[in-house]
C-alpha cells in the first residue's frame, strides 16, 4: 500500500474524515470527529502508519506479523506502527485501519456517533460496530 492508497482508504471511512498536518509538514493525521485514528510520515521510507488498536488485539497483531510493532511515539499499549512496504496484504492493512477507526468512533459521544451514522448512509453496520443501539 502506498501513501495515496492509504490516504484514499482513510478518507473513505464513514462520516467526515479530515486530514491535516498538526505537528509539522511531514506527519499526516487522519481524524474522525476531531479524534486521531491514523498518523503517517509522508516522507518515511518505508512508509508506516500508526493505528489505534484494542490492547489485546495489538499484542496479537505484533506476535502474528513482524511488520507490526508497538506505536512509535505513541502509547504502546493502544497504538501499533505498521510497516506498509509490502509484506502485509492490503486486506490486512485495511482491516487494521477499520479497527483503528472503529476504536475511535466507539469512544465518541452518542450524539457524535449518530451524526456519523446519518451522514454515512451505512447506519445499521456502523451502529453495530460503534455499539449504538436503537
């Protein structure tokens, strides 16, 4: 997965995903409702992404995949740094991005989650993932 594919996939998540460079001109951040779910250094070789993760799953992913490490400059319990240079299938990378997004969404207020659901048009699936009940 290259930078443009990563960017396109992150921006395609439900709701209004935003991107910015809050730290410097190199670290690109993706957010949902103002909360970070993905960071990447646009000049890093190899390309990597920091992704939020459930702590138990984070450990499992690190054990299973050599290209998944504790989050660089992040809370190592809840963030992984993923090497995107090619040994991980795109399907697995996308699953990790989705999981990171879901981890952030489920911590949002009910009001914020409902806004995402209404704007996305994917209400049933997103409600289930974010823990919302109707």
